C-alpha cells in the first residue's frame, strides 16, 4: 500500500473523529469516548454514532436555558435547574 494512502486514511479518520467529538460535545454525550471511537474505523463508526445519538437518545429542550437534554434527566446538566417538570 502506498505511503500517500496511509496519509489520506489518517486525515479521513482524524476529520471523522473531530466531527464526532464536536457533535457529541454539542449533544451532551461523552465527547472523549465518541471521539476516540471515531478514530477506529471509517465510515462504519460514523454510521453507528449517528444511529445511536439520533434514534435512541431522544432529547427535549430545558425550560430554563433551552439547551437539549435527554428525556430521563432529573436536572439540566447545563444550568442545573431541577424544576423543569421532567420525569423524576
């Protein structure tokens, strides 16, 4: 395998991991684990990430700060409000 293909593969893996890291950070997921997961394989891990975070983790906006939180959270991890009226 030519050397330039290794460089291209590294660039693609790094870009995928950076995008997953940033997206997981915005969604309140564990950004370090998902970012490392993005370094392992292209594009299968991106597809798995999108399915897990988009289909299985439903979120709603916090009534105080407006940031998205998961349905089963007892308080908002961004503003700390526990009186959102969500499931307790």
